[in-house]
C-alpha cells in the first residue's frame, strides 16, 4: 500500500463541467471542483459560504403569467451618495424604494402605473440613467422616462424630443423608408393638405386622361349612374361592366381618377365609387371607397384618393357638353399603415372612409426639411396632414445661374421632383447677373427640366453676365418629390431596443424598421437629435452597413461605444485626441457570435455578454496584439451552469467581499456566479441555489439586492420578496423576531399580514448569535414556539440553503503513471478553515463545542487546520464539504491522504 499527500490549494476555476472528469493532466482539474454550491470564490483561492438573503419587503400585488420570463426587474437609481433608490419594474407598474442614508433602511416610496411595461418583454428591457431620469427602452414602446420629481416621489412619462421654439420643427431622427422612386405629392404648401404616395408608371393598356373611361351625356339624369349598367365604361370593345386597373383581387396599381370637361361643369358633383387598395395584398377582401369631387370648368379635376377598381362615376346633376374620365400617370403606393378590419366608410363623402386606428396617425412626414403632421389616414396611399410651417426648400449658396443676355435662370435644386409647367415661389434671392431681387423672387413657372437636380425658369429681367449666385434662395413649392422621409421612432417603425450614454451623448439603437442604426444626440443635449449641417456637436446617426442586417440589442459605453447585435459584435471607435463627430464616426464589425437579450456587463476590463441562444457566455475584450476585439468564451468549463439565462448583473466589492462578481440568473431560479481575476489569469463559476427562486438582482453602491419568489403557507402560496444579500444573514428570507411576551419564546411570523413571511405549518430554521437552535414548524396563528428547546427573546428565522463543495476525484501521478481508475481510499483530510461554525467532511461533522465549554455561552468559530478521518475504497474518491447548520463556513484549502 502506498500513501501520498495530495494538496488542493485553491478552487480558482470554480465548478467545472462533468465532461472534464478525465482531464487530470490539466491545471484546471487540480484547481476546481465538481460542485461548488452557494459559495463565493475568494481572491486568495479558497471559498466562503455566500451571504443569506435578509427580508426587506413582501410584494403582494405582483402579476404572474407563464408567458413571463421575469415578473420583476430590479434597476439601480443613484442620484448621489445619499440619494439612492431601487427601481422595481413589473407588469404595468413601477415601484421605487428609498434607501435611507442614515439608517440604511429601505422603504417603498412610490408605486406608478404604466401600461406600456408589459412583463412579456421585461427581460428584454434596456436602461440608462442620467441625473433624475432613468431611460427605459424596448422596441414596442416609445422610450419611457422614470423621473424623480422629489426626494421620495417619481413619475413615468414618454421621451419627448426637443422642438424649435415656434414648434415648427421637431429635433428627431428621420429616415427614407420608401423606395427610391416613390413620390410624395402634397396638395398645397401650408395648412391642412392631402399627401399622396405614388410612383410614375405610365399604363400600357389604358392611357391617361382624357382617353380612358368615356362618359356620355345622352340619357343622363340627376343622381343616376352614367349608363344603364350602373358603371362608367372603358373605351374598349366589348364594354366591361367595371373599370379595373390591375388584376383583382391582387391590386397593385391603384390610380387617381381624372374627369375632364370641355364645358363648365363646376356646378356638378361627381361621386366616384370603387375599391381601395387593401393593406393586405394577399387578401380577397375588398374595401369600398367613395369620393365626391366638383366637376371641371373646361379642364380636368382629380380625386385625392387612389382606386384599384371603379364601380361607377355618378353625377349629382346633368352634365354639360362632353365629359370623359381617365386615370393619372402615377401609381399609388401601399405605404401608410392600416388594417382592413379598421377601415371605416359610413357615407358617400370624400372625408369618410379612413383608417382611424392607423399607427401613422400623429406621426411626422418631412418634405425636404419641412414637417407635416399626419392627422388622418384616408387610404394606404393617401393621408391628410397639417404643415407645421410651409413646404419649402432652402437651397445651397449660389444656387442660381444666369446666361448673358437671357432671362432664363438655371436652378440647382437636388431631387427637385418638378415637371415642366409647375409653379414655384422664390424668396430670399440675391441679385445675380444684373437680374434684381424683385425680378427673381415671386411666383415662377418651370420652363425646362434639365435633370433630377436642375431646372430653369424665366426671370422678370435679362442678365448681362453668365455667373453663379443668387444667395441661398428659398423655394416654396408643393411639387412631387422623392426627397421625403418619416420619423424613425413610431408605432409603425418601432422604437429603440438599446440605450446608453457615451461621450456626453444619449444613444439609442435598434428599432424594428432600422435594426442596425445608431442614433446619438447632440453633444450635451440629450433630447436633440438634429443632424444639422454635420457640425462636431450635431447628432450622429449611423448605420452598420456590412451586408448582413445587424439587429442591435445592446449598447455599452466602455473603451469605445460597444454594439451587441443578434448576429455579431461591433463598435464605434473612440479617439484619444478628439471626440466622436458626425464626420469621424464609423461602425466596425468585430466578432460573429451575436448577443442574447440579456444586458451585457463590464467586468475586470472586459464586457461579458451571453451569446445568442443563451448557452455560452463570452468576454468582449480589446487586444493590443490584434488591434481588435475578441470574444472568447468564459463559460466553456462550466457550461452546465448556463441554462436558459434571463438576467445578468455585476457587483464590485460588495457584501463584505473585495472581489467582483457577475450574477447570471437562469429561468429555473438558480443563479450562476462568475468571478474573474485577469491579473492572475483565473476565472471560475459557482452556483447559487435556494429554497426560493432568484428572479432579479441589482447593486446599489456596495449593497446587493435580490427579488425572489418562494412557496409559503405549506407550499400553497407563491410569495414575492425584495431581499438583500447580507453577510450577517445566515439564511434566506432571514428576519429578526422579538418574542410576543416576556420569556415566552414565542414569535409571530405574520403570515399574510404586512411584513409577514411564514404561515402555519411552514418549516423554518432558527439561529441565535453563533448558535443554531434548530428546525421548527410554525404553529397555529402563524406563531413560532421554540420554548420547548430554548428560552430566547430574539432570534433569526429563515430558510436554510445547502452548502456543498465536492472535489473532483482525488488523483495523483506516480512513477508508474497516474492512479486514475485504480481502487483507492481517502484515509484522512486536513481542511484549512477560517471563522467556521459548522462544517462536515463526507458527512462527518466537525465538533465545535468541547465537554469543558460553558454551554451558556455562544460557541466560538474555528480558524485553523482540522483533520477528518475517512473510510471506504473506490475508483473515484471525492471529498464533499457541507454543513448541517446554517452558520458561517470558509475553506481556504485542503490536503487529502490518498492510499492505493
């Protein structure tokens, strides 16, 4: 028989996967364990029992559903050293808890209702705080602000962009969501106007007005259709009963109807009855649409709406002369949001028939740089809007060009959208080429279209030189244009998924419609996202254009602005000698793994994030050797601890610990805890379990809080509690109780009453000072009676949690090779303990009290090496350290005597 001393000096790699059971040749094997439960990894290499959860508050008003991955999300709110709070977001409500700077006591000070906070998506919320405001984001709602309005008062309100003092410009992001050839056609330049979205597409089988639908005066009477079949005819043979502009029901080419008369029919109203473009192009359902228009006087009038089919065109009185109907050259585009079930049309009237629940209502369209507020969505191609100022374009300097001896002036107007004959109004022109200001300003008619960016008009005088000039003219026009955009944040386009602060800018990212875009406010103006002229302080709006769409989920301000998307990791580099500006900002793609919805955390110089799919945790770290970011996995050795995670938080030097840790909560309610020490190249995971389920954690300064659920009332009631990890708490749901009456040793547990925890028949544990009193069952009236065991006036009552440290099978190398697989025995184990009151090794308890101790005094904690004699043989001898009483325990290391 041989004996060998096998030292285990540290557990720096924590609990490792069972798959490593044969890797006895690695340094990881000898510095890890098969099980580390409810113990912190210490910087020195040992382990110490985790702190218990001290009861703070019971939440009896929480909403639960199986569809919720989390029912509560804790967020720190730190205004200053002495004004600190815990924010609890739950289903449709927010609670604010105040931390008293003098006593440290925590009290609920505010409960706010907010229907936007749907717990279905609670685990996906992102947040960032500045001063009195906590910003909360999710793609389903406009960023919400939790605002501290007083020392103990809070409100919630939507984020509101800054606006110009005259309210005619909103400083918000805009984007061209339409296709490149989509035209916006306003009906006027100010006030309430109609807007049409279309693109030019001359029809091939039926020409535009006037050769289209022919109307005959013969036999027409008031309020009757134009023909005996009740429909306008198309000028073809055979004559169809209806006019259809594309194959029904999959209508894709809606048209505006035109009516032309060679006589005066201004006293006649024409009712156009037909079908509108269905928002769902695959639906067989139709939308009946009406519009009444006043007849033309020796000219042409048009409907304001697009029709996919015309059933009839009915005059309200006799028409005069020859009247014909046709279609416009432009094809309506299915652009504005509307649901077929929301369509309303109650009468034959051009103001009825609309989408009253359209998400485009009250959003803003930008025509060049002018803003139009949508007040009514008539069809998916037509809306009514209010121009906040007037529709104009401020041209760049020297936009006019004269020709010597000619009154023709060429205008440089990018994406003008004009056509010959359009009328525009010029103002703010400067004299150029001897043409005076008065001969330039005013109403002018487009003479010639040179290209998309240039056209000409005739001035009121001739030039004496060919020069560029004219100042920066203002062009007021309602000409169709492709230079139009829509606000980026809305119920139609979605809202930001991510938020953070970086270099004194508020940053949003990841809307539904622009998943790979980042929006950064103006410097030191968090509510202003005006891009302006791209000056250094202007808003930065940038897209990760890398071919693959990057659905951004998180932003984190670290060394750079780090971007975590569903498919990769990116960043916007910072500069040592200058800040980010609109001209130097760029997004660089780095690693291809993708991030889950769990919020990344900064730890030990790196950013830790959960890879998409939720099974791997990685460390996003800039390496000087590669001059790039890497994303190495840090959970490989302990992958079994990462199971469907829902939340991750960090704490630094809290709970009387000098180390920094990450708490990663799994859907099961267990928690994986990660510790990293880059300087010593060590990192490890352990598992926290409890009779309760961990739901959320947060850190406020050096205090760590947890929201948990627990079965009470003999397992029949699920109760929710806000607790704090306290080194002085030996158990979970720990609370100190004072006896009901003098010398009774009876304690009221409260049950469902305010501040109550336990009910009749609940099994609890009792500790007094350094002594474990025992396990008891709560009696009738929710009263705990320990008088049969001890006489105490004050006790700590709570739920015991398991503490386990199970080593890997003890192995060693000999001259003939490793002893792996051989039958061997552990003769003894020497455990190095520190401040320990309860410990057992392979179910052998350490005797703390001696026969000569004064049993009336508290037992004294053990510090030093203690030997345990063991028995038994096997091929995988292991050491299991646990405890039978919920008291302090710390293991620095151990030495095993192996016999083989």
